[in-house]
């Protein structure tokens, strides 16, 4: 028996399949990560293909069969296509990196409305260039890491459990985590700028007082943090195009 699902979705990626079809990876609001086929999707003038395109926010009707790995899209309407993201390579790269993160680390057919809403929100912030895309990417990463169960501890020292205070001396020991003023003084460490930056990302505070160099350092730190917690995760290809 097949189930009819009407849901919003973001198109994460697409690949050619057979002579004339396409397979797309979608992150849907009601069914989570979903693979779907568009039969005849590679023929010119396919209306479905122009709507179900990478980095589009769409409303779809899906025929879902539990026994099938790839579902069928019966109709699709465009909600937003993020023209600015697609016109600037830097914005495209970060948006695709977020899509890749979702595709790589979430399991199929498990809905997660919080992550879906987070994705839609971050794409609209990137589209509006409310902050540099690397900062928005960092904001999404730190939120995503928490939602998939690997929340970054910025509250207590990994060695003595004392409270970590922003704007004080803070150290970092890989891979365990951040350590307090007293512990980092003993070890002659100072990773305060990184800590303060991550603290602002996590607590949704402004970051315009930081030097831009920290944006990339912060993102690299979060990617490495994910790698150290998830063995199968090898990083994001989309970031190498930037
Ligand atoms: Zn300590």
C-alpha cells in the first residue's frame, strides 16, 4: 500500500538516472530525508524538474511505499528559489554545505521538524545576507550538532567541571573539550577567542566584534568536532569549492 504525503521540502541534490529520469534527495518536513525519482525528468520542458531543483524550497505530493527506497513525486510547487544564493558562488557553497551536512548525517524517513525549520530559516538568512555566510554556516552547524545529539559543552570545564566564563582565559584540549582559566593557565593554553566566538554562535549573540579570521577557524573547529564524534563523517565536499 502506498501513502500519500503532502509536505514542504528542500531539494538537497539531484543525479541523473537511466536515460531520462532524475533521482533527487529531499529534506522534507513530514518524512525527513527522502529519495525520490522524477520519471522523464531529464526531458526538456519537464515542469517538475524546473521546480524540483537543487536549493529550491517546494511543496510536494509524494507517493510513499515503505517497501521502496525511492519514492515518487506526483506534483510540486515552488515556495522559494533563493535567487541571491544561486547568483553568488560563496552563498551557493555554504548553502550546499548545509544540504550536504543533512544528507550525510541524518537517516532516511525520520522527520525532524526542528531541523527542517532550522534549515528553512538559515537559507532565508543566507539569501538576505543578514550576516557573512561563513557566520551563518557556523550558526547552523552549532545548532545541528546539538540537535543530532552531540551538543558542544561550553558551560563547564572538561577537567574540573568549574563554570566556563566568556571573556576569561579558556583552553581547549582535543578531543575532550574546553577547560577553565585555572586549568588552562596550568597548561599554558589560551583559546579564548575561539571559545568566545563559539559561545556567541551558540547563544545567538552578535559576532561583529570578532576578527573575520575566527569565522573560518570556528567552522573548521566544528567540522573537526563532528569528525571526532562520528567516525563515518569525513568532512564536507561542498566547502572545498570555496
Ligand atoms: Zn578546570
